[in-house]
């Protein structure tokens, strides 16, 4: 199955919205969710981490992984976070060709970063359904803007995108307060970032503070991509 960037759609596995998807999309989301959860469950905790529990588990990750089993030469990129009461993640992601994914990751404060910020208060919100609806709406707008082509399309999205960026930047979760003033890094630890993520043998994970600085990063070898 071939998909161009114009047909990329948001895959969201958010707890309050899981029953409202089509069977096809639910199937795709379950495969993504199961594969990512399986891989992340085997990752070693960062030693030491800038975060302490419970924020060490609650704060979202950005990720990239191959999705050859869904579509050849395609990758999944987005963000995920773990629920306090389960071992499976909640998250949002999109399916992209390698070249388009690398282009998006090369942008400062990239699409996965903003997706991560949208998820950052999920575990602490007192109205889960409302925040899940807001996350999904924001991420759809973020994806549409990131993949738009032509100056008219980009211009029409700029005001709305600026509003979303401002709101997500102004939000604070408990991890943000814990990270404030702590020293993070400006660059990824991997050589040839972001081109290196097109190596389909690895799952790539990283976390950023609200200013876009790198908190921690991990790379996990995978036997099979999402299938």
C-alpha cells in the first residue's frame, strides 16, 4: 500500500477516544500500540535521569520506528506516554515516507516535539475526555500544517498553528517544574541526525523539555518493524 504525504493521517491511541474509530484505523492503531509497547517495555531506565518518579514514567517520549509491515519504506513518528495504571502507552503518530520524515525532524521544535507537548498533561488532567479530544484536534492541525504544500495553504495554517504553539508552550505539567533550571543538551547524541533514523533496525526515542532541549534519548534494536 503506497501513501503520499497528502494522504498521511493521524493515528491516535488515546484512552477516552478508543471506541470511536473505524475498524481499519483501530486495527492499525492496535498494531502500532502493541509493537511500541513491547519494545519500550524492554528499555533500561535512564541512569541517572533528570526526572524522578512519578514523572519519570509520566513524561512523554518522541519516537521514530520503521513501519515496513504496514507500508514499504514508511516510518512512524510521533509521541507516546504511559498511563499510571497500565503497561501500554497512549499516543499519537503519523505514517510517512523516509524522506518526508527526515525533513520534518530537521526542523527545530519538530512535529514529534509538539505532539509530545500535547500529551504532557494527559496524566494530570481532571477531565480525560476533554483533554483527549483537545490532543487529537491539536495534532490533526499540527500534521495538516506540517504536510501542507503551497504558499496559500501554509499561509492559511500559520495563524492557527501559532496559536497552538503558544498554548502548548505555555502549558505546565509537573515534569516541567521539576526540569526547570536543570541542564539539558542542545543536540541529539546520534551521528548524522536526523538522517540516521532511516536505519530501520532501530526504534529511536527521545524526550525534550518544554524549551526543546534534550533530556534523554535511547535507541533500541528491533527484530521486526511494525507488521
